[in-house]
C-alpha cells in the first residue's frame, strides 16, 4: 500500500537559495523518529541503488552471497539482512519502500497444544515471533496467535493516544540540518536575524510533499559498534603501508553481522562524541531536549532513543559496546490465566482478566525461528560457523579463506615481491570496534585506517 504524502511548508530565502526552516506537523516528526528505529542492515538495503559512503554495503553483499553452508543451523540470511522493524507508534507514516514492518501490532505465537482452558503446562511456557517455530516441549508448530500488549505509559498514564510519537496539536519547526523544535513566532523572528535576513521580500513560502520518492536516508550516513578482544592477522606490504586482507575467525564476522542489527538511533548515540557525517545527530538531540509534554502518552524518550538490541546469535556473539541495552534472550510475560496475550513488561495488565490489577507476571521462554538450513543440526551459537577461517578485505568484503584465492589476490594487487609483504597480528577491542564502525561509514579502506593510520 502506498504511503500517504506528508506536507511541509518551507520558508525559502530566494537570494541565497536556502531553506531557512520548515513548518511540519506530527507526521513528519514521527517519520524522522521511525528512521532512528531502522536497523543498519535495512538502511543499507534501502540505499544500495543510490550508492553509499563507506563500505558496509560490501559486507552486506558478502553475506547475501555467502553460501548457507557457512551459517549456523538456527540462522537464515533473511532474518539477518531483512529484519522486521516494529514501530511502537502504530499509525506512523512510513515514507520508505520495501521495509518489513509491523507498524500497528506485534504478532507472537505459542504452541498449538496450549490454550486458555486445557493446556500443557510446558507448552504454554514458550513464545515465538514466528509461526513456523517448533515448540521445544512437544515438537509441534507454534502457530496459535497471541496479541502483544504495550506496557503502561510512564507519561500521563490513563491518557488516550492519537498514535505516533509526538502530539498533533503542535506545529514543529524543522531546520535545514534537522534540528526540530515546537514552532514559536518569536523564535522564527530571532531565526531571521540569525540568518541575517534584511529584506523580508526575498523570502518565499513553498508547500512540498514528502512521499516515497523524496525519502533520503543519507542524512544519517552512520552506524556504529564494537568488539571483545579479537586477534586478527593482517597482511600488508612493508612499503605501501596498506592492508591487503585479514584472516579472521567466526567471532569477527559475527561482530560485523551484529552491526547490521543495530538501530540507527543506537549508532548515533555511540558515535556522538566522535562526530558524525550528516545531521541525524541533530534530530536525535532535538528529541533528547524535547519536553515530555509533546510526547504521546504511551511513548517515552528512553524507548525511542535507547532501544534494547536483541542479539539472535546467543551469548557467544561479541558485543563489547559501551552503554548498550542488549539481550541475548528475549523476555516476555503472560497472565497466570493463560489468556492469548503477551507483553515484554511484567507490569502490564491483561486485557482479558476481570480485574485490571492482574498483571502479566508469568515469564515465557522465547523460541527463535526455525532455520531452513540444516534443520536438525545443533548450533554452536553466533551466526557463521567456526570451523572456517574468513578472508576480510580492506573494504570489508568477506569470503571463506582459500589459498588459491589468496594467491590470485596478490596478482590482482600487482604484488611482484612477496618478500615485501609483512604479517601482523592485531587486537580489536572496544575502542577499535568503534573506530571500525565509523570508518566503515566513511571510507573504503577500513582496516588500513584503523590499524595503520591510527
């Protein structure tokens, strides 16, 4: 279904050909907030045809081309590269194509052998977001639908919500660099002074529409992250001072895959101190500074700006990032009566229980999706298999290691004197991980920039 157009009123300085600011309704601000929730992998997919700065797109395409043989049996490429995005605002306009979203409800499932009246005690203890998941208790499919219940609001509890994230009774001022504030006539006049506007006659009003064609995620040009100490062996020419390629284990490749799952808002928060290209950081800080008065009653800034990152690869995936709310196991709850509702907050009231004071406190065990790859095999955790050494190029192209490919690569790099090559073992810790993330958004020579130029 095509997204509805969102209108903006622009104030343009005809003399300098510059947009001074725009007047926007809640729909546009809500749309910008949805961008913060998009995983890095989704952004890469959306911008592939337009071209991207940096080289994370190379890694994304490497995983696309990687044979399923190298994936852990409980993983599949679709879940890694095309994650479903849940937008808690419900009726938010999504001016982006081909985003796997669940914007109005979150669907969960439990075992077919469980119901509200006569159920298996074990079967009712499991929940999944995928209707093809297998119940660990009885091995039947988990296709009985559960409805997700949002937790109670910490802001204006009991107030009704019109949907979205910010309130619609307000007009917002959006600057050219995405700084957003509630509109104020006095602030507008001050702004004209700041722009040194002498002749009001040079100003022009223009109404524009924002639809699918006008989407532009390049304002965010950034993602970010991290690692436990990993030893990487890199090959570099002594004189040229560039990294030709690195030999890496599964932990490094798993680490790169976790970057694809990070919400853009998380990336912005991680890279704020290091500085970012683009201006989404300005919008992020605008929401930080926005009074709670302008938020919908079911929303709070922590959930918008500090989303919890779920790492599906289990506890063995290296995610050594500062101040990341991460979890290798999802926690969900049901009411003691076993009604067909689920929540991720145990203070949520069950809609079917007669007393509103009955909260959903019975903890459920989350079951990951069944993979179509090697479905009876056991998993060692993570995303890719550990029996393989991987070749990581300077621009983050990743392939299983091959001696013949290595020799061919030396020819491609026009290496005449093998004696001019040097082997070096380097450590990738949290500090280097953040540098890697930033470099992957800015340059095509990530390994060289991190390990030779730092």
